[in-house]
């Protein structure tokens, strides 16, 4: 399996193939609206605005598995992200990232790049970066702020 073999549903219900992002650098992040790390949306949006024309895509996947910090509906989550952070990058329907009901994309990402203490996602805002060829290059811990991975993004965009 490769990154491009997966599909997910955007907030509007439209199914999207990851193949649509072929040739792009993709940052995949599990998000939450009521988390201490939620302000990372601001930095994610800034990165997206800065580098989208050079080929960066950011894919946000809301998840309610960590302290129930994204319990709202998809519509509520989408509104929150737009109103509070001006999010213009792609947001997908709420998913699970761990356990038997984990989204297949996340099962793949965790298999490709395990964490320091096992493969499971430990918290909101775990990030994975995928290169232009669909390879999962790196996994970033939730506390790693988006602006701290800017140099990695720039390198992959070259």
C-alpha cells in the first residue's frame, strides 16, 4: 500500500482520493477544537498560505479520541476552524486514529512511521509529512509546533 491508495471524506461529504495529492508535499494532522494545542491551527494555516502555491497541502482530520476534545459535529468543527483560525486547507470528516475503528489512512501512517513509544497516536496534533512521491518521510509529536517543521517542508518542496 502507498499513501495514494487511500480515500477520505471531506467535511462536505465528498470522497477524495489521496492520489489527488500526487506530486505535492502533504502534511497530515489529527486535530481537535478544544485542546491546549488547538492554537496550532494558526501556524498550520500560515504554513499553508505561504507554501500552497509551491505544492504544499495540509490535510486536517478531526478526532475525538483524546479527552473528548472534538465532540462537535463535522459542521460545528468546520465552522469553528474557519471562524477562529481562518482555516482554508482541507479538513476531513471526524475519524478515529487508534483502535479497531482507526481510519485506514491512519493505520498506514502509523505503520510507516511509528512513534517513540509505539505506533499509536498519543494525542491531538500528531503530524506526518509525505513527500512528492507519496513516501511518509517523518512523524512529529503533538508538541512540535508547525513552524518548527517549516525547514523540512521547504526542503521537500525543492
